[in-house]
C-alpha cells in the first residue's frame, strides 16, 4: 500500500485525491486541512449568492467520503505536524494550500483603516474564521480596484439589497453590516482599457439586474472594440440615459493606475494616475483591492513570487504541488481538475511503496500531541448543523470560529 498526504482540501486537493485513487489501486490518501471544514476556495472564496458554483462541493464531498481517502481536518502543517514528519510518514506529499494571501499594490497609504484586500473582504462576508473584523460602518463611497470577476463579486455584494441575498449563505452579521451602510457610490477601477478587462459577460450583466443600483461608465472612458463585455457596458450607458437615478451608483473607470490611498487616520480617497497623464482622486471610506493572491509558507517550505517553485508539479523527491500553489491564482475551479490529472500521473508514476506508516502513523502522532482531528463524519456533523441553523431564506448559516465548529460535532455526537 502506498501512502499519500495532500495538504489542503480545496478543489485542487480534492481533485488530486480523486485522480490519484483512480490511477493507483494501492493508494491510501489523507487529505489534511487546517480547518475542521473542507473545500477551501469554494466555501470561502466563491460569492455567497452564487450557489450554482458552490454546488461543486457535492462532488468534492463524495471524493472525501470514499474508501481509502481520509479527511484529516483541524490539523495544521507547521503547527501540529511538520512537513518533514509527513515526508517520513508518507510515500509522497502534495501541497495544495492555494494562495490565501492578498497581493499588495505597494503604494502609499495601503495600511490605512478602510483599505482591504479582496481575500480579507470576501472571507469576512463568507464567515472565514481568519477574517472576522468588519469593514468601516460609515461607507458612503467605495472604490474597488481590479477588472476581474472577483471585483464584480465585491461590487455586487456591496450593492445588493438584503432581499436579493435570499438563498445564499452570506454571514448574517456581515449582511446586517452591509445593509446598514449609507453607501451611495461604488467605483470599479481598472488599469487597462475596457477591451482588456478580465470579467466575463455573465458576471458583468448581473450588475444590470440589481434592485437599487445602476451601473454606468465614467465620462471619457473609451469603449472601443467588439466583445460581449463591451456590449454590456454600452448597454449600461444607453439604459442610464433613459432611467431615473438609483440609490446606489456603480461607475466603471478604465485606464487608471492606483497611485496612493489618501487619508490621515483612515481612508478618505484613492488617487489614480491617468494613462495619458494627470491624476484622478475618488472619495472613498472603503477600498477593496482585487489584484490577485499569493501562497503562504507551508512550514519550512516558502513560496517564491507568490507560488511554490516546481517543475511540472514536482518540488523535490517525494514532494509535489498542485493548484494555485503550483501555478499562481489563475483559471477557474475546473482548471484544477485538468491540472490534477497531470500532477497525479506524475506522482503515481514516481512514487514507490516504502513501507511507511501513513495514516496510522499520523493518527498516533496527533494523539500523542493531544491534537483533536476532525474526520469526514465530523465535517458532516458540522455541515448538518449549519444547514439546520439557517433561517428560512438562507441555505446555510456557517460557524465563524473553529471552537463553534468543534462544538457542533460534540452537540450532534
């Protein structure tokens, strides 16, 4: 029997476990996750009102529930067990920890209160235990920096009425905070021109369906080109000419590069430089940067340029990487499946049975250290409790602390 450890239970880790089991009949796989709950980016990164996207967890959950695949939750590599210990216990270890750290712009004022990365902001309204600090409460004008789908998600969540979140799993405390914001303007700003924006037509068009918001394009922005996304933007411009103003205005800006966050003790405005010269300053009490993510260290293993250096998924003998930790934050959730096929082929081909202890050795080590591990049945108890505590107009009410998750297992045992 060959023993494999996968560090991280997001889509990349789950798809790799699936492919490894298909390729290696003698594989026994432990999927190690620092939280008591699996699914990483799907649970905490996908917008709470996009439940059709989050439905992929049903597929991933079936993978974690299979024979010869074990979910090992509430175990952090570097805290509860070292990477070197895993390499001694398993025939191969694969890092699938994603890219949870917000990239920084590196401009003045980035540490001002009111300036957040999209990972922190999205994690907050998705009830991630690491991100429980609420953004400012007196936000009248917000600036969202970035022209991808994450930026569109942030704008949409800021602009939606509470009733429009029906069926979602947004954190109730975050929803109440957002509903109380006196927000009137949301600016979404990109460095490139509109034709080079990375959002998709469907995501963009959603902004035209919001109950209390109207999307428009800043005066002077060029909409030259022939793409479905540009057609949507032109539609916003045409619709606004025939409509009454809405309570919330969403304004697209293109060709502006962030130059500084302005304010004394808190954010007051964001300054941009124009592509053709000059500057623009947009008032803001909240700025969310949606400019990408970076990997963080996995115990002694440190990333380089935002990801782990590797050769087609191989880092070192017996040590591999997949997902965003391998390639950086690019692609969609299904991209991880196709990549997992290639990485799994290499891992299966290069790994031999060393007669190592695998899952039994890890369980003994964790027990000796008093670490409370959460298996798949424990996760399913948390899952059931979250669904049971949801109000009628929500699909789930997530626990936002590890302690509450662990208590839910005890309550249902």
